[in-house]
C-alpha cells in the first residue's frame, strides 16, 4: 500500500488585513480522495499539529465541489484533519511521496519552516516525487538540491499566477508572489489560463497552478508512483 504524506499550513492570519487564511479546502479534499480511492494510506501533518486553519473563503458555496462536500461530511476525514501530526515528528522514510495543498497560509509558515524545507530535500534525495499546488510551490523558495542550488532552478514549474493573485486582491498582502519567486529562483515558469487546471512535472517535481489543478496533480503523482 502506498503511503502519502500531506502537509498543511498552521498559519491563519492574512497579513495585516485582520482577515483569516489557512489551507484551501479543495486542494486538500480533491487529492485526499484521489489517494484514498486509489487505496493509499494518507497521513496529514502541519507545523503545529492538531486542527489546521481552513481558509474561510474556501468552503463558501461558490468554491464548494462534490469532493469538498464529501470531505466535510466524512467523519473519518474530519477527525484526521482535527488531529494532524506535528511536522517535526514525521520521517520521509515512512512515506512514498509528499503532497502540499495551498491556500495563502503556506506563504507565511511553510515557506520558511526548516522542517518543511529539510523534509522536501530528503524526499528528493531519496528519489521520491513531491507535488505542490497553487500557493504551495512557494514553499520551495529555500529548498536546495544536494549541490546547494535552488531546487527549482532550471526546472519546469507552475504555481499561482500574479494575475490570479491580483484577481483576489492580495498582491500587496502576501509576503511574496509565487510566480515571481519561482522565476527568481531560476524556475522555468509556465502557466495556463487563470483558474483553469494546469499541471507540469519535471523529474521528481509536480506542480499545479491553482485549486482547479489539485485533482490533476494528484492523478499525475499516483501515476508516477505506479
């Protein structure tokens, strides 16, 4: 049985706006069921452990999907979410792969979290695939190769676009823009239409552009795991 680690944010403050943020529900729910329905075992982790903050916008009616509703009415899934394990307690050796859902939260905590950085580096060093969607590719900003170069350097990557960030009005709120940061670190950044599913892979790295890309990124990751 394949073992999948999913890493969620513990950060709930949207900069200095006084609004809440966290993880984006569809980006958890769609991959979670892709993995579960394929017979994989899923473990959820976050920097602080326990219940990670949900971005309140992500379960508003306009953003709900069949899978977000399935997740919210699934007692086993919600119980698992309420009890995420602490990120510093997980070991890469126990898993076949890792998946990072986005939401704005990861830009503040996971992008700077040394446990997260070391974890991704260890998955890559162990020749295991890593997938990240939407804002989560931003958590690669400090991740290095064994040779000490930025992991994304020279790699085909995608992530939340500057125009998508502009559309949600948070360009000047986020600590950095995912598209700009991936390019600054030498990534070969590409994108599809705003809000449409777009996923790219390069070697062990799979990245998706936005919430709509979550299911496709998970499917590609499962394919990679064989």
